[in-house]
């Protein structure tokens, strides 16, 4: 028998529940690779979305988030994506693999240039060890990304997230290697580093066609002294405000960009400082970068037997495919569950539409034809039921369709 799903419909959400017998709650694992470029054994923290299909559905591939300061932000980003990508959370973004990159030498790896030793407020030893950012990015591009792609179920879409010096690295990568990632998130980046050297480079860079279909979210914390605001601080010349002044200068430059190739959004967080801004800015970044992702469900799609729900779903995923630059398909369990739900409700037209969309989207899935066969049994169309069960068995000789087919042919 095909696995049955208990479906709860609440306003606009779809939930599927599966029995879990694990005693531990885990969100990832620690992996490692030896880097010849940085001459280190580098640990990486990995989260891969769980699949609970019991082999019914084809294996999925997932976009990848590369997260700097991974040991600090891994759990919050993973939890956020798990919630936001679930149907119960509104499906605001896709399920994603998260690759957290812990630090071994943060000042070396996350600074693109060696700063002056007299840089205020920073330990001179740290500054003296700075400037290894280009080497670090070579490690990510030439070793880490190929390693992740070879070992985990990745698809080509990649996001890069960094905070503070990590944000500086994100901006440096966007300017110098724009095609390495599809989306960039810089949270309160240290744009004042080395007398705003990277900022000045950015201001001289033409954001041309290389930046088409690239997205950037810039989060800005409130690091000003009391009594200042984002207008007055721009006129300040004190050391205390140099960090936020550099970020605001970056924001203004990107907002005034005449090329309009780069998709840019920013947000200032008046109530959050440099340390607290990461969580809320991470959430807003996901909403901003995937503002096209959510399917806008209406109750009439569910209630009205004549609604074109399946057509709306298909159209939405065609738009997603356009945004991602490759084919994006609805999840198999989504199509299958709606098909059976409408079948149980005797809304046969909508049930057939979902099962046929399942077959169209996954023509090599034995389960898709098995489901469509079940539909034709329910409406007493023996010939089409047999046809689809045969197709299912041709794709998997051990499919449950085998027994169903035998019973139908014996009648």
C-alpha cells in the first residue's frame, strides 16, 4: 500500500506528518577538508534538509548557503531556513543546505587587505596578520564549493552570508567575483576597514551586466552615539561613527546606481546594535532575496471545485524557474498530497489536475503513475488505471502498482 499522509489544512498552510523514531534532535554535522590553498584542515558545519519519503520520491537537490563565522550563526540560520521553507511557515524560501565556515584565523581570512598598524581600537597583532582575504576566497571557490558539490545534493543556486568582517568579505566577493554566488547578504559590514579601501573600489566599479540577476541585502545596525541619527551622523567626523558612516555611504552609492542591474535592498535597524542585528537582519534578508518565492494561496482554491488551483501552481513554478534561471518544479509530496486530498473530497477535476501535473513534472517517477492510476480506479476508468499502473511497474518492477494491476486484470 502507498504511504498515506494525514493532512491538516489550516487557512493557507499544508502540513504533512511522518512518524519519527529518533531520540536525538540534530540540525547538522561537522565535516572537514584539507585545504592546500590555506594550508589547513578546515572544519565545516553542514545542514542538509531531511527527507522523509521512505523512497517514494526522487532525491532532491538544494540551493546552498555559505555562512561565514559559521560557528556563531549556524544554528540561527538553519532554524530560520527550516521554518521559513516549511509549508507551515509560509514557504517563503526554498529548503537549503547550509555550509557554516568556522574561523581558524578570522583577521587573516576575512580582511581583503592588510591595514595600517596604527588602526585605532584594534589589536596590532591582529592587524599585522590581516590581508589574507583573497587567499581565503580562493579556498572557497576552488576547494570548498567543489567539495560540497561533489559530496552533497546541491543545485547551482548559492547564497553568501557574512556579518561584520564577514560582511566585508561578502562585499569584496560581490565586487571581484560576482558570478560565484547568486545572492549576497552583508550584515553590518566593516566597510571602514583599511581607510575604506574596499568602499572606494566599489564606488569606482561599474555594476554592469555581470550583476544582472544578482541580489544583495545590506543590513545596518545602530552603532551611533546617543543623540545622533542617520542624517546627522553623516556630518560627523569622530572615530566612533566611522563604522556606520562607511556603511551608509555604501548604501547611498548602491541606491543611486544608474545601471540598475544589481537587485539591491537595505534596512536600518534603529533598535539593534552590531551584535544583536544578525538574527533579525538574516530573516529580513531571506524575505527580501526570495520575495518572489511564496505561492499566494487563496481559500477559494481549496473550497471551489471549479478552481484552477493546479494551473496556478504550475504558473507559479514557471515564474520561479525564470527567477532561478533553470527549471524549478513543485515538490512531489506537495502534488501527490493535494491530489489525494481532492480525491478524498470527491473533487475529481482538481484531483486529476494535480496528479497529471505530478506526471508532467516527474515523468520518470513510478509513484506519479501509481497515483494517477489510483485516481482512475476511484472514478471507475479501468482502462486508464491499467495503463498507468503498467507505466509505474515499467519504471519500478517492485512498485505497489504491481499488485493493483494484477487485481484489475483479473476482474
